[in-house]
C-alpha cells in the first residue's frame, strides 16, 4: 500500500512530466556506450523530494551497463529535516544500486546540522551514520577507509580501465583534523588520480561569501573553501577534480595547485525556482583516449537535457 508521502511524491513526478512535456524544448538524452569510456553519475542536493531520488536511482540502475557507469556520487543533502521517515525512503532508493554500481554519499548541512527539521549549532551525523553506515561499504573490494567512526569522511579506491582512482568524500565544512586526515590519505595514494567530493566548496555568483549558506555560520571551527584549498586541495599533484553543491546555482573554476597541476572545481545544485523538483543530475563521461571529461545535465524525470554552456561542457584532463 502506498503511504501518503509516496502518493504525493508520485503525483508530483506525474505533474512535472505533464508540465515539461507541454513546454520544455531542450533535447533528449539517449544513454549509449562509447568505446573506451566510463561514466560517473553525480546527484546534487535532492532533499526536497526523496521520491524523485528513487526515480533517478531506478534510471541509473537500468542504464548502468549501457553507460559503463563505475560510480554514483551524491554531493550531499539527501534529506530535508533529517527524520527517520526521510531516511527510510533514501535507504530504499539507494538499495536499487546494490550489486549494480558503487555509490558514495557526502554529508551535507542537512545531514550534519539539522535534527527533526531544526537547525542546530553543533555537528550531529547520527542519522547519516545509521543509514549510510560504514558497514554498508566496508566489505566491498573498492572500500578504502574512513575517519574516526563515521562514514561522512570516507574514501574508495577503484581501478578503472587500468587506471587507479581515489574518490574521497569529506564532511560539510570540514574540521581541521579532517583536512589533516584527508592530506594523509591522498599522500599515501600518490599513484591514484583523485576526485574530492564535499557538499560545500565553490561559492555562487560573484560574492565569495553568502552568509546564509556560509559554512562558518554553523560553527567557527569549520573550514570554508579558501582554507580547504590552502590547507588541502592545492597541496596534491594527484587531485584533479572537486565536486560540490550547496549553493543554488551551477559554476565551475579551474585553479593551479602548488605543484603546477590543474584542479577543476565544479559545483551543481538545482534548487532555484526554475529547476527545483525536476530531477536534474550530472552524467560525467571520462574519455581517456581523448584526455577529456564530458559533463551533461539530464533529468530522467523529464527525459530532457540542459544544453547551455554552464550545464553541458568539456574539461581537459590527461589520463594516459
């Protein structure tokens, strides 16, 4: 029997599809194999509706083999109020990927500083670690390790087409000791090409600080993007990509690290009034032979793509 919240969610999905079908003009996306390529799917903040998340996961699972999907990344905020009911629906959605493709979930501010719908002044990831527990991953061959006892700071090690990759997820607005741990992990895996996943990194718009969403608002012991760059990201030659969300916008930057390496930093969050509740995700296709990474923004709910230059673009990165 479908409960009330699931019924409302399904009705919402149906309404979106009807609305989009009558007015959306962006081209459709057809999943297909590309020789010698592999795909990572990135899901930005989805806390507004877990039924849409479930729909996205179903599409990912059904197309994983066709797209050679090697990992699914959620950049945080899978829940809104951080309640048991929300987490049960997230858990149900994620289980569609079990045995199909690995998935890495970052802890956002809603998982870290919200409890029963109320913002708190201290970090509490109890619910996150109940449902995204270390035990969910620790027996997998690609599981690398975690910091302290929780999974909000965790890393995976994957060998993809003969190339070693490190995927490192660090908590929202990381504490200094977490950055120390992250430095150690990346230093110990110098032979791995590294992607960092964290909920808040790039700021939106021209302003460097948006106080409403500023990580330092939650706890002055937190670090923000500038400190993360100086103390961690810029220090490592093997870090080439940082994925984040949090701010209601899309943006990307490329910076030069201390070792002369280019670090692409890409933020995507579709919570603005124009795009929210439409199921947008990022299809990130790696083409090692071409030395390029193709980003595409697609909604399985609408079966439409966003094709402007902020949502469909190519980044250069040599993988050979």
